[in-house]
């Protein structure tokens, strides 16, 4: 099964229209993306909660790491650089954090609102080596930018 990104984007847009709460948006996106493709074993968000610090947010799949500093792992690298991390083999990524022993490849995308606030990162893990493509990264980046453009941090 491969993702129909046009359909996925329309579904997420319909479900999140008018919503600005970050956690509500994250929960909806994690669920919809997780069930869109069999390659996706763990799908979820790590939220920026303090300078240089991520904590687990809404996700689908087994347990995730609770806390990730920007200085560690694939998620930390995405947050620190604000660049997509497309990792074909996590064993070859220096500093990889093994939250799950079954993870073989990872796609992590930074998530920001239109004001440029880094809200967190969106992490997708697979038990297959080289499971993700540049097309996955590009399509998911578009979905995230559209979904989170008006997101506001909860008070």
C-alpha cells in the first residue's frame, strides 16, 4: 500500500479546518498518517517544551522516548537544524536513540507555524530499511505546513 497524499491531505484538511490547538492538530495528523501506509510503524510528534528540549506528544504505535534533547538523535537533529531528516538506516546515524529496537529507518520533519515558531517534530519510524522517499518527505512537509500554519501554543 502506498500513500495517496492528495486524499490524505484532503482528509486532514477536512478534519482540522478551523482548529488552532497544537495538541489537537498533532493527534489528528498522527492518527491519519499512521493508518495511511503499512510502512509506518510508529507515527507521532515530539513537542518543543523548553529551549533545546522535546517531549513526547500525540502518537500512534508502541511506546516512544519521553524526552529528547535537540543534541541527540534523529528527532533532535530535525529540531536543531529545522531540516527534514531522511534516514535510510538508523544504525548508521551517529547518536541515534533506539526508542524501539524494531526501527530500521526514520523520517523526521520539523513542524512550525506561519510565524516561524518551532512547535515540534513529526517522527515516522519503519521496521524496513530505506522505507521512506524524498516524495514522502515533500508531501508530508506540505501537509504539515498547511495544517499547522495557524497553530497556537496552548496556555
